[in-house]
């Protein structure tokens, strides 16, 4: 599982499910979602959100929380 994760208020790179160091630049996922170094999310349709501690975003732009994929819709 590769992606990025908000951990203790900092964005971390994840490789094979393990922290691989801090995020060093803004990233664009395969679905067009951009994630900034402070955890701000800008989806391809312009909707903005903020990653929360413990959330992980996979390289395809899906958010994982507690090991389960969740949608980006506000609840």
C-alpha cells in the first residue's frame, strides 16, 4: 500500500504500508486529486477538504481510514 498519511499533524509518505519519510512536495494522485504538504486536498472538480490525523490517501486518490476505503463526501 503506497500513498500518503497524516500522522501527528505531518504528512508522511507511505511505502508498502510503512512510513517512508516526510512528504517533500505537493502530490497529484492518479484521479487528479492534489494534496499539499499541510494536508489540504483539492479534488479534480475543485472541492477542497483537509486530511485528518490517521487518514491515508492511496496513490489512486482514495482515502483510507482504519483500513477501509471511504469516499470524499462530507457526512
